[in-house]
C-alpha cells in the first residue's frame, strides 16, 4: 500500500491545480463552457494506482513424470503506472499506452512429486512492462461526468527472478526471467471521467490486466492476471474549440 501511495501522491499534486482552474458555468442555456468544448483531437494521459495480482502456477517436468515440480506463487499488492497517447474521435477514443507494474512476492510454495521443498527467492520483486493498443467508448451523460468502457491488446514483457528449491543436500534452480521476448497482453477498463476544464479530464478507473500463459523449456507458467484501479489525468494537445452558445430570440 505504501508503494502505491508513493506513486499516486505526485499525481495528485499535479491534478489539484487543474480542478481549481475549472471554468465557471456559462450563463447561456444553463450549459457550461466545458460541455460546449469540442473534445476531439490528440491527448496525452497519465495514470497511477494499485494492482492486486492473482496466484500463478508453475509446472516443471525436468525430473520426469514421477517427480513433477509444482509451484504456487502469490504476489502482494503492487503499483501500476500508465502513460498514453491517444486520439479522441468524439464517442470513441483510440490510445497507445505503456503500462508498468511492480510487486513483491508474498508467498512461494513448491513440491517435487509428493515432497514439499524449501523455496528461496533470489529476489522477491516481480514486474512487467506492457504496450497496449486500446479502444474506448465514452458515454456522456450531458454533464461534466463521462463514464467510459474499453480495452486493448498488446505485448507484455515479464520480469521475474529465479527460485532455488532445496531438500536436504539437493537443490534445483527454476524460473528466472522470461526470455524470448514478450507474450500476448490484454486489459479491460471501466471508468468515470470528470471534465475539469476544456483541456483536462480527471479520471478514476477499474482495471483488469493479464498476460498469456507460457512454456519455456521444461517450465510451464499459467496466465498472469491482476485487478486494480488507477487515478489520472488526460490533457488535450490540440486547440480546443467551443460550440457556439445558443442565442436568445426576440419575441
């Protein structure tokens, strides 16, 4: 939790002035200038938050079918950072993003055949770097609040550390890194954005992120999945044009 808070705090230091600078409501027709602004165009996005990785299973048959090596690894709550560049088409947005996730191993239990073994982690840190191409649907509710849903596909490069298994005087090293490049990555989001000014949106979103299973030599790893949340800001890079306010008519 402390790592997640440390990652999010600088973000809020940046976000607060944007909220304070939100324009006052326009007097025409009860609409605000934020509502009248055209959101279409390029934007940059920054988000940060916490993630909760789900358990991962490892299977290794290097010792033969009679002595399968099986491991269950659970990571603690970690943090995630999301940097994106996108284009807003109006009802739809497309986005290319880089996502960094980091966590520490909470528990690691292994067996060799029917025998439990001692597991020693060379380094308890695990993480991933991902690049996603995503598509989002904005669902405005005729106010500054804009719910949205979407998701994306991409490449995820995972970084882990080797585990040394030992029983008595025997020891065996398994895992460590991914090797051979990345695997298929995927994510889905549901969130709520607040149009704090014609150029900026503040958002809060729930995130599901995953990476496909993988076989590396004799070692098979199950799919990696995590749930989390992110808070952040989108900033429009182009000119922001307001729609013409409705004109009063003379009787």
